């Protein structure tokens, strides 16, 4: 069983059901499967090398989705190129993975001109003609004999998060299969589900598309990607589920409060990619009702390691990311790799079918991350007595000030409780006296103001002097990655620059 087989099975079981909803017209499962197979045959003729790597650089569109599914069906390895990344980073990825082909939409064609790989418009697969004889040659098509190990790569995704150097994560076919089964089970997906494509296909949406299609559900492409357009599409097409990072959740909450839409079908509004603070969760719940939920995952274990459903997102569990999912084991390990019990903090480790094969061309980094069968996530956390996981921080983000450990997340929760604070990031800055000093960067809500010393006093009052920032720096906007995560190294650099100017 290969990931794309879930599409072929759904097309066989639900041929006349709608699979794709978009402003350009809908597609049934029968039509979707036929189009994917046709494009896969065209791709096989363009790039006959088995198991080759194909990059796709494009914004969200049905054309993007069809091309991606064709890459999977053709038995190729998908390498996403996020349009939100800078041009140097995109070129570095292409050079590093050495793809046999790069497909790009119009905007990305201009940005990728001159790369050391064959570059073609995304629409080339759409315009290519094929005949029935081509379909049998499609490696993972419905007529294929198989024979490829599920340990082979399905995708190579580059990750950096808010810390560290981006790395090429090899996601095997096995991990994608596990993700599909996990999401169908945990979310209880059915043919009546409709997923709103809000997050980029290059990231969050790619983990949801085959679970939804495999369950016989539909993917809804909105006409407009701004919060108003997303909510309009969710209302018009009866979206039951969609995934969004916290920054988008907050924007959607503001828009829904401004102009409420009827969303009677919505049952899961999943946030992930970064934490949400309790007051932000409660605000979203007040706006959308009991539909907010969360999961914990990494590119190295591509969705979902743990899951917290809406019914359990209450009280003290607002800060949890849920319990381990069906096919995944999660543990807390100490520095020597020994298992820790409930209430004991250590590094979160994961094992099971979700886990990556390793990092591309990085054996040393792989050996440090995959240890004794465990994926060492680099995240600190703790289980409570009922098995709910709580994230504390990236281990490398712990600030050691005057011999005391300070987790930035603890300070950020308090700062965010102030009504004028839209977002914040706490970092350690080199300090002659303390080794590291706690500093905070704060982004205020539009039209609001607060004195930095008031925020310092708030943290001191709530957490004591050790965790109190030596300084709070006010910014118009915090530096973020292409997927909306606050970039702590950039925050630290900005604070250091401010200090040097004073």
C-alpha cells in the first residue's frame, strides 16, 4: 500500500462524490483520479528516471495539488519549494537535492530562472497528452504491480523552525501511510468531511490532503486567502475541518468577531506549528465555539504525534498538546536516554511509523537525532498523570541566567496576558554579569500602547525576579519565518543591535 493508493481506493468507492471544490469548478473522485493518472503519465514521459526527485514551487491552487498527486503516483520523490522562502534559500534547496525536474507556477518561474535543474511551468503536465498505454507505466498507478519498499522516500522537506539550520528531512512512504491512518482515526474522518485549504500545500495542507481524500471527503479551495475569504468559503461550502497556524487563528477570530459567518458544519479548527497561549485559545473558543483543537508534530514525524480534541481542550489542559496517537509511542527521556515518569521533565522522544528515515546527506546530524530507535525531538516536555503531554520549550532555548534555568515560554505566557500585547518572544542575550540575561521582544496590538516597565513589573509580579526580563523591547512586528513562526535568532540579533546603538 502506497500513500497514493488511498486516492485510487476512494475513487473506486466514491466515483461520483465531489473530491475538489474550487472557484474554477468541482471535480468528482472519478475525474480527479483520471486527471492525476494522466498527469502522472505525462510526468513519467518527461522524467522517466525511477524514484527521481521533483521539486514543485507554487502557491496554493488546484493545479498545484494535481501536480503533487501526479508526482506521488509517478513514484517520484516530492520536494516542496515554499514561495514564502527567499530566493537564495530556494536555490540552495534545488542545488542540494539535485532534482531531475522542477515544476513552478508563473511567479516562481521568474524567481527560479537559471537554477541548475530542468525548469518547467506547472501547467506542462496539464497540457501534455497521453494514451492508455502510458497509464500502465505509472509506477504507483492503480494498475501498477508495486515492489517498492515503503522505507523508500516519499518526500524531502526542509525544516528550520525558529532555531537551527534548515535540514532536508527524508519522509518515507511508511511515514505518509502512518499519517493517513492516524488522521482518519483521530479525526474520525468520513465522506461528509470538507477540508478548507487555508495552510500552504507546501506545509500543513500536504499532511491533510490524502487523509481527507482517502476517507472520501473533499478539499475546498477558497477564492481568496485572506481571513474574510477563508471564512466566506468555509460558510458557503460547509467546511468541517481546517488547519491553521496560531497567527492565522487569531486573525480569523478578529474577522469572525467583526462580521460573523454561519459555520454550522465546522467541527475541527486545528492549530499547530507553534503554541497558542491559554488566553488566545479561550478567545478563539469564544468566537468559534467548541471546535478548537491542537496537535503536536514535526517535519521529522509528519503529523500527528499527539492530538487534543475540542472536547478535552478545557481547564488545565488548555496548555496541553494532547495524548499520543494510535500508531505512535511518545516518551520523556533524560540526558542519558533513560525513560522518565509523569511529572518529570525531559526531552520528548518519538518512535513508530511516523518517524523520518533521516536527514539528506547529513549522517552525523541523523545519528544525533535518531538514537536507539527514538526520534529525539529537541523539545522539552512533561506528561501529566493522565498521559497528556505539555510542551515546555525547545531544549536549546533554555536561558541559563545566574545559574538558573528560565524557559522562554513561561515568560511569554505572562507577557501575552497583557491586553496590549499581540505577540512576544523571549530570548537570552549574552551578559557579563549573568552569563545570559533575559530579554523580551514585544509586538503590540494595533492602536494600543503600554510602557515597557509596566510589562517588566507584570512578569516580576507573576514569576519573580529571576525570570523577569532585564529589558522589554517594543517592535512594530516580530521577525518571522516563511510559515509564520517567530525567528528567535533574528529576535536576538535585533535586540543586540538595539543595545549596541545605545
